[in-house]
C-alpha cells in the first residue's frame, strides 16, 4: 500500500473560500458531502447519468459525483445550500414548494441547480427550453410535469420582482 | 351505541397510547407504523389526526416506523396506509377527544355536548374553560384499549380533511439533509459489500492484497463464506477497493439463470404450482378468441441507492434503515444474527422513492452484520448504482393468457384467464424465511425454501386484479406459480395487477374489435357498477373520446380501466400516442374514484407519478440477463422515461366524499399501461402483446 500524500486545493463554495485535501482523485461530491457537510447534493449513480449530484461550477451545471475535487481548484462552486443567499435559488425553492413539485425529493436539489443556470442564461424560458435543460436529470417518482411548472412559476415571479 | 368495526391496524395495536400522547406541552405525539416513502402519507395521516382532535396540524409530532415503540403495522405497502393507519387514527383520535371532553364535563358539572375543542383548548358554549388536552393529560389514562365507541366527525364537519395541505417533509428534502444518506454519526466506519453474481453463487479465492493496494489507505476486509465486505474510515478508499473486488471476483455454483430467463416462453415452460382460484366452464358456441400477453423483469430503479447504518455495543443492536417494514425486518435481523428481537432497535429514516420491496432491508442486514463484527463503531453501508439496479429484488415477470367465446351482441359467453408468474412477495420474514441476501451468502446459510404466493387476504400476488371487473359469465381463474424461479423477485408497485390489467384490458379491446364495437361503449355494456361506469364516462368526456377515430394513422387514443385489487380505488385512463418507429405518449387523462380524498393535491401527485412510472415500464423497461447476471449495471443499460418523453397528465377525482377513502397509491399502474397498449394497437393497426412496447417490437410489427 502506497500512502497517500495530502493534496490541498482551494476553491469557493457558496461564496466562502475553502481549502480541502483532494488527494487520490477524491470526487467533488465526496468532499462536499463529507468534509464540508453540504449534504444537499446527492449521490445517485457516480456515473454522470442521473443528475442527482448536480452543482454549479462557475455558474454552469456540473456532475459532482465523479469529477475529482482538484478539478475545481480556484473555481466557484454553488450547491443547493446557496439558496440562503441567492435570490433566484430561493425563488426556485419557493416555487417548488408552491407547486409541491416532488415526491421523494431526492433528485430535486440537482434539478433546481440546473434550473438556476437556465434562468441565469434565459430569464423567461418556454416549456421546451426547460425540458431541454432538465433532460439530463432522472426522476423516478414521476414529478416531471410539476417540476417544469415550478420552474415556470419561479421565472414568472422573478420577472414580476424585477419589473418596475 | 354500535361500535365501529376496528381497522386491522387498530385490532393489532389496540392501546390508545400506542398511537397518541400529550407528553410535551402544546404538542401531540401521533405514532404510526406507516413510513414516508415520498408518497406523502405522513401529511395525510396528520390531517386525519388533527381533524378528529381539533388541533392545528403544526402541533402534531409524528413518530413513524420505530420498531419497539410505535404501533406494529407490518409493511407500508399495498395502498393500505390511509385506509388502515389513517382509519385507526381516526377512531383513536375521536375516542381520545371524547374521553377528554367527558372528563372536562365532570369537572365543570355540565354535559359533554355543551363542550367543543378549539386548537386543543376546550370551550363551553364557545367560551374558554381553562382546560385543554395538556392540562388534563395527567387525569386520563391512555394505556387502555380502544373501544371504537366514539363517533368520528361527519364529513360535512371536516375542516382539514379534503384540503390540499402542503407536504410537511418536502422543505427539508429540497434544502439539505433529510435522508438516511445524510446521517452523520461520530466514529463512522464506511462499508461496501460485494454482491453475489446470482443466488447461491460461491465466491472463489480473491487476492486481498490487490484490494489493499487499490484502497491506498487503511481498509479492512471481512470475508465470511461468499459474503465479502470492505470497511474503512475513508469512504473513497473503501469504494476503490470494492471496485477491484467486483472486477476480480469469480463465481461458481448456485442457481445461475439462463440467458433466456426473461422470455415469456421460458417462464411458461417452468415447473409450476397450479391453483384454480375460480371455476368457470367454457361455453359451447361462439367465436373463440385467445391471446397471451407478457411483461418481463422490472427494476425498482430508485434514484438513491440503498443505505443503512448500524451500531452494536455488545448487547444491543441499533439499526437505521429505509425499510418499508421495521417490525418484520427486526424479526428477520434477530433471527439471522442469532439475537433476541428485544435487543434490536430498528428505526426508519427516509430515503429516495420506494415503490416496493427494494434493497433497503438487505442493506440493513449488511450494516447490522458488519456492526456485530466491529463492536463500538457505527457502520454505514452504501450500495452502488449497480447494486441498486441488479441486487434489489425485481418486479416479477408474468405471462397472462386470456380466452373468451363471443356470444350474442358480441358479449363474452365465457371467460378464462391463466397466469404464469414468478413470486411477488419475498420480503423479510414472509413464508417463514429470513429473506436477506447478505444472510444467504454466509457460511452455513440454510437451503433456500421456495416461496409461496402473496396471501389472498393481502389482495393476491400473481392473481391481483385477475378477476375482470366486468359482468361476465363465470370467470375461470388459474395461476401457474413459478415458485422455484432462480431470479429474486418480489413486490413492486401493483404486484400482479400491472400485467393482469394490461392483459385483461387489451383483451377487452380485442373483443370489442371482433364484435365491431367501440371500446368505451363495449366496456359500459359490460358494467353495472355505477361507480365504474361513472369513472369511464368521466374520462371519455375529459379526453373527447370519439368512437369514429380512424385506426392505423400513427396517432390514436386508447382506454384502460380497473378497480385496484377489485376493492380499492377505481381508475379509468385514456392515453394519446404518436408513433413512427418509437412510441411517444403525448397525453394521459385520468378519472379516479377514491371515495373521500384526504389530500387532493397529494393524491393527484401520487396518481400522476404512477402514470409516468407506468408509462416508463410500458414503453422502455425490461431487464435482460447474460452469463447469469442482470444486464442493468448502470442507467445507460436501463433507460427510464425522461423529461422530454413525459406525457401531459390531466386528473379528475370523482366527487365521492361521502364514501370511505380507497387506497390509490398503486391505482395508476395497470390502467395506464393498458391505455397505452390499446392506443398503440389502434395507431399501429396491429397489436403488440408483450411489454415493453419497444422500438424493436414496433419495427417488427410494422414489417
């Protein structure tokens, strides 16, 4: 057994600077859920196929389950826990609750982050744009239609808030 | 006064204090043996309890799934929760409210009828009395048995039941750490378990040095017989070693399934236990029509792989699990580990969506066994995606043969159904067997005992919904039960109902076609039950059903109907499909009669989810086997319906609030598949009788 030397990397998570040991290609998801205690990002497959682990890296949706933590060195990561200080994420969360858009809820934090990236790019997306943005996510409970409606509701509410 | 007939859950757990307590000021403890699986059951149960007690729902503290503390209600399964647990709590809470009001009446020297309850405070003629549940809690002994003597509220008085209260568990699930996967314990020991390649497979020699090398940090290897686990403080190292173990493991012996195990023909050729459930003689005359339908293995395919934690201190075992049945699991764990059940605490913690007997119990055994091997540490077992897809029990493959003779006016003059099926119930403890795969891998594991079918009293297994809901001459119902099936199959949402309703409703359409009748009109001509008729008529109106719609044009609508378990909720569905080489389900309309609906939005969520999941099963899902192993180790091998493929769904609940609540969690599975199958047959101009309605089968039908 060859011992593993520490490999410290720095990045920001939800606006806070962190420094963690990323030795041995430890996945970003493991660092987020383990050392950083941010359990809102879920382990679903470890294969970049279901989207449950989705976070934002520099604002773009990214699978956290298999990419090594060192790959986000000096970059900015956002998780669902950022809803505390991100108005758009907070609006999405509120809209998901208003629509009761979910059953088990396991897939939702990843979906909400993909929706967050979509709304940054396209503040008033139509249904096909939402479906396209969420098609990388799997939901087994069948809450898809409610989820799409929740994203539409969040977009509409945000548009009202910024309107004069 | 005539006592209410006690629901089964209350007969099994008659003491009032098993269900309710006022031990914390301003709060009410409500205990239920049913657990939250993402179906919203705790919200519905809270509504029922708060309604009968007249307290704000926010005062309730729900305790759910605690073996040894809360009521034993078996499994959270079979769409029974609202009927049984909700039914029990309705009676318990009405009785407790009456006991408190009687006591208050004595103290105030007035009649109990002069009193009412406002958010837990007792009022006389609308004015405060100074008494409430908490002040009088010490006066009233709830360690007595329920009598069922108090009358629950009439429906007209409901303020909470029948309203769409938001789910109490969703905010935390959207936010952060609501799941068993998120539990943090001091001194955690991470574990991965190597799954046997097939049942009874014997693990060959494995070079443990390669596992340590791959880990790169300190890990431990626990090997007992064919049970192999990797443990360590660092989860990534444990996973790295486990990946090598999976790659290097060699397997022999056991019940290796053949590659054709998923074919209906293979299933029908196996030795079976035959049972005639209903006799019915074939008619002499009339055109004879016969057809055979099938479905293969369906994976639960939960989004979150199973997880469990366990801690053993030398005398007591604590287990945290997302099992559907904490009491039966406790019995099986104790038996498998040679412990007294009283020394085992099993607590439910929530996880990703659960649609039947998945890997939760097996993961709990993995953790429990390993905890006893590492006393003092809390062992956390996390299954992989491949474990979840291949080692959870599968939904049972089935073949269903129907026959009828057409009599006058095209009505069936006789009717027969024969069902071939793998087992639908191999949960822990069922049929007197431990039923935990980790235990099967241990040295000296007892030989496997072929299981029985699910008992009739539980709504049947293979024969669930085998009885066609139409007014037919004596129906002959026969099951051919493949008890010795080599692949582990068990309960998946709807059990036999999915394939049976698909087959019966497809066959009814085939008969309608042979009789030259419209499928909706034909069904109505065979149905006297007014609730069934109203449900079908409602969905036909919603979908704008037209008897004159052309066939073979690449787009069409189809209908499916059933009453789940022939005794729970009714549902009629109409699906609209478009097809070229693939089927797209564009819209589904549903009419549901579930009697009194406790939470309409929650119920709609369940039905809509069932429609989408059933559409996924019907269009895409089937597990193939190769070299003895299930060929679905990742999502790419086992596609499910995606956002871009999900139909629009419209649901209407029949206004039946005066009728008792009927279970609806599984009602959508059969009717949805049948509606899609019938729509595809019409759009294609040819019928596909084997599920899934895959691209290959469409192309074959087009040729």
